[in-house]
C-alpha cells in the first residue's frame, strides 16, 4: 500500500509539470526500442547459433520469423484488450514478459528452447507495441501529438535499422547470449520507470464483450500470410507448404471479415476504412515499410560486393539513414502539428522517391559523398513522412479506442517489414541463386530499387490523395 501511495504522490506532483508528458514518452521509448531492435538483431547471430546448435540455417531462420509472425498476428487483439483493461498495466506486463523471455533466450541450449523463449519475447513485445502509441496519444493533447509521435516513430525505425549493427558489437564482445542479457537491466529500468511515471488509467471501453473469435480468425489469416511471404522463396511459391499457408490466409481473412461485419463490438471496425485519412494512411504506412526493406537488404551488397567497401565501413555508411530518420521524424511531427499532416507526409515521400531513383543510378564510379547523400535523403524522407502519417491515422480512428488503432498501425508496420524483404528478394530475381559478377549484381540491384521507386510513387499518390481530399472537405 505504501508503494502505491509513493507512486501516486510522485505522479500527482509530476502531472503539474509541463515536462511530464515527455517523461512518459521517454519511458515508452525504452520498451519500444527494445521490442523493435530484437526483430532484426538476431539476423547477425545466425552463423554463431548454427555453429553452437549444429543445425542448418533454414531451421534457425524460424527464430527470426516466429518473433515477427506472433507479433504481427496478435497486435490488434492486444490493442483492443488494453482499451478495455488499462494501457499502463498491459504495457508493464509486456515489458516484464519481454525481459523474462530475454533471460530464457540467453539460457537456451538448443533450438526448441530458443524458439519457446522467443515466443515469450514476442508476446511481451506485442503488448508493448500495441500500447506505446496509445499511451502517447492519451498523454499529449491534439495539436501537440505530432512531435511526440515523430520521436517514437524514429525510435521504431532506429531499432529496426540498427539491430544488426548493435548485435554485431555485442556478439563480438560476449557471444550471442549477450544480445539477450543486455535486455535484462534495460527492461528492469523500464519497468521501474513505467511503474513510477505512467498514468494508471482505466480502460476506455466500458461495454461489450471482446471479439475473441475475430482475434482467432485474424491470427490465422496473418500467420498464413506471413508464412507465405517469408518462406515462399524457400518452399517454392507454388509448393505444398506455400499453398497451405496461402489457403489459411485466404480462409482466415474471409472468416475475419464476415465476423467483423456480424458482431456489434468488432475487433477492428471495418467502417473506419471508409475514412480516407484512415485507409490511405494505413496503406501508405505499409508501403513505406515495404520500401524501407529494399535499401536495407540491397545496399550493403552493393557497397561490399560492387564497390569493395569493407563491412565495418559499410555499417557506418548505412547508419547515416537511421541518423537522418532520427533527426527528421520529430521535425515532421512538429510540421504536422503546425500545418496539418498531408503536405509534410507527401513531401517526405517525394524525398524518398528521389533518393531511390538516385540509388538506382549508382555504378562503379559512385563515391562516398553520393552514397551518404542518397541514404540521408532516403532516411530523412521516411522520417518526415512517418510521424505526420501516423498522426493522421490515429486522429482518424475512434478516440475511445486508441489502442486498437495503434495496434493496427504496428501490425501494418511489421507486416510491411516481412513483405518488404520478400518483395526485395523476389525483385532481385535469379540473383539469389546465381554466381554473379559485380556488373550483373549492380544491374539486379538497380532493377530492384526501381521497383521500390514505383512502390514509393504509389505511396506518394496516396499522400497527394489526402491533400486533395482535405482540400475538397475544406
């Protein structure tokens, strides 16, 4: 009881401070960064795990895929449950499960133990991701959320992009278990800060039962789709496993839509997609994360195998993209607060398009300044786009259910990552199975980046569509 009094008294005093919402943001950033960095940090540890466990790389890939699959499939359910039972408790529980899963991952002695531990991590990460934006939305008033959402968007992007680099440093110093042990003290700090600082709000949804059947159908649909996109190039796009996964996705999706149209309190209110700001914003968010995967996957190959730049130097050059996103995302949020979301989002996507066209023109004479300029332009454009776009989706959703909307944004974001890698591999064509010379490799990369530019042009059209829609409404 005394602990609750201490926490309540501290929050009562802090609530009067103008900096209190920013303290909440700093607390949320801890869990958000950890959950996103662990989505990619394990990629660089796969060779070490292969040697320690003595199994083939194809089986080890499930350690990475299972984490993203579970998060993507249960995020809307976690957001909906937090709207009913309180976001603070869900967020802190998620951070606890994620930290506990990290301990089990570090202690794993074989693949089955590691997979089970990663599922615990993914369960906790989904509770974190499904609540982070919702807590920020309820902590900042309308008109001042853009910059805060911009900062959290940059945290998400930096966690996603810097995972392999951070993992490489940690593995070099202490082996693969260190990439999980490092989460433990950070997770403990995050739980303590959250307990002390996060407002203990009750659920905003008072009536109606939770759509458990819809959550199950959504899980089946997204699991099948993620499996199909992640493993189709290994199984064969028309192979038996691929067809079963695709059938599960289609049947689960049909059942989900029928369920949501039938129940009075659906998991996702499909009528929201009639709102242009909501539907176009989610579609543009998905495309932005698909596009982000192309340079992340292909540019290291170009730097190392075409330009013969050492891997250590390649890592530093690629980090310029994350730094640009970190700088531009809060600026984009501030511009959205001041001028509206549509124009900053459209301009950011225009910058991204220009950067991809620039990268597609690279050849053997490309210098370091050109590489840095294109990556900075690419990262800056995405940073400028993401925070206004997320603000538009959040504010177009139901105000009493920010958890559902935030969970849906996070679902689209994770699904964009998975399908972005699949599309990049698919557009890379036969390069994945051929012994390529440097000129042919450069050609394949250029073609794939032009495809990414085409997807960016589509996202740009969606952004300009919102400009037109807002002007027509005005």
